[in-house]
C-alpha cells in the first residue's frame, strides 16, 4: 500500500506562487508514477501534472503549462508541484496520487491508472 500526505496549500492572491509537497510511504516510491490532480465542486477531477517514476518525463494540462512544474526527489520519497503566477481559476483541492508501483513508465499520464490518493490540500487564489 502507498500512503500519501500533502502539504503546502493556502490562500494567496493572483500572481503569487505556492509549492505543494507530497510525502509518500514505503520503499517503492522510486518505481511509482506520480501525479497531481485537482477538483472543484461540481466538476470532474482533473489531472494537472504527472511525472514518470524515473523523473525523465512529465505531463501538464494545457491550463497550467508554463506556470506549474512537477518534480520529485526519490531519495526523500517526495513529490512536488511548484505553482507560479496563480490564477483564481486554479482554486481547487489538490491531491497527490500514485499509480501502482512498477506500472509501465509510459502510462504515467494515464489518469485512469491512478488508484492511491492523498487527503488533499486546499489552494485558494483570490483576484
């Protein structure tokens, strides 16, 4: 089992930056594709960014390209999401997610494969 704990959310003004962190349990983090999702009430959960287990490939939703950066520190079992130039439409609950360990690295951007979830952290961007 994979347990995920996010931190770093908060209330900021438009144009500000936040960095989300996700600490994962277990010894298989370095072989686990990881992602960040966000959800707004009444809307479908959206895959915002994803990263291959090796860190060599990343995916971004069009809405965040050029503003968000996903990264990972496999030695520290930690996933990050650097969010710059935040906009009010980025307001959501952000969840760290993991695919089953040892899933093919090519599937890192497939939102259907994620089945481990953190509790989520609220990000609110005021205009």
